[in-house]
């Protein structure tokens, strides 16, 4: 009898502490005991950090049998209209690429950013302009030049409140940048922008895989739901308690990119076991097991 297909289940823990303040030998063992084969490392100040710190973390994870799925970090917005600030953002993201080499992470995560000064994911009308998209293309091209030299994969993510608000717009970015280092971090919840999509998530899931499946190096796993309110409010919820069609999500993932990372994210520590268990139950129905 054929055994179950295996999925690389990882975790992106919420960065509550500076990465240098974490007891990584203990933390790595804890994440492994929770049933994860990999973790994301978030670098708070990549332009000021010491690569030795990254090497120490890599060694602690290796000793615990925990891989590093993504290197992530803080940097200025890659679409900031202030060219000096944008240049700092590019330098910061290039530094994260170099840390990805030290950590031997399977990809390096990159945000598309926002013109809104309050956050990289917050809405702003200028996020959707052609000038903003052109700035993003220029920034990602400069990041990818370093990524190509360093031999790392850069995983861009989209979101309805950013310039990469649809799967089609993400596809436009791949065509414009044209770098073998540029890959895709697939997160269906980020593209749910209206009531119909939240209540019937199949269209978004299928479009993402149809258009961008060949570029996927990782997927972020979370869930979504609508608030009981007079105005539309989309909330992130624990996997298995929302409307995202996880059977379809896992099925398309395993058909398209079965050797890539499937990463649970955006949950406080106490809710992670429930999310993992709910995901396991769906996977079991599809004859999928976690590595």
C-alpha cells in the first residue's frame, strides 16, 4: 500500500523578541517538539546585525533537526517615493539576502511595501499607481542582482492593499523583473478582497496556482472569516475555523509544488497547536502527512 505524501510543514513564529535575545538551542528544540520541520528567522536590523549571530542560530537549529525555511527582516519600504528612503530599503533587503546565505534558508522573504508611512501592508491610494509599480520593479531588480550573486531565492508576496493586489499583477511583476532569483510566496488569504471571495475561496486559490504555481517556493498558511458587522471586515482566524478551502489549497499545493515549504504564520503561541491539528486533519483526508 502506498504511503502518504509528505509535506514540509514549517512555522513562522511571531517575532516578539529581537532574534539575538532568543535562547535558540531551547527554541529550536521546542519548535521541533511541536511538530515543525522548519522555522522562519526574522532579522530586526539587518544593516546593523552581525553575521556571527546568524551562524549561531543556524548551528542551534541544525542540532535540533530544524531547517530554516525563510530569512525575513525589517527594512524601509521598497516603493517609498523618497528615493533616499527607498535606497535604504533596497540595501536592507540586500542584507537580508546575505543573511539568507549564512542561515542557509530555503528562500528569502520580501514584502512589496506600501506608500503608507504607518506600515508596509497598510492601504494607500498611491499603492496602485503605475509609478509605484515601476518603483517596485526597479527595487526588486536591484535586490535580485544581489540574490543572483549570492545564490538565494527571493520570495515576493502579494496583498490586496499593496501594489501586488491581484494574482495578475504579481504575474506582471515576474514579467517585468525577469530574474531567475525571483520566486513567489503564495498566501491565498492576502488576496481575499471582497465578501464573495471570502465566502467562496476557490477562485482565488485556483487563479494563484494557475498563474503563479511555477514560481512558488513557499506558502503561508492561515485562514480568514467575515465579522458579523454592517461594514465588511475580513479577519485572520485560526486554520480550520474560517472559510478558506484547505482541501483545495493542500491539493493544489501538492500537485504543483510538493517539495516546497508550507508555513503556518500569524498566530500567538497558544493557538499554534490548534492550527496544526486542524491542518493535520485536512491533510489526513488527502493522504498527506507532515515530514
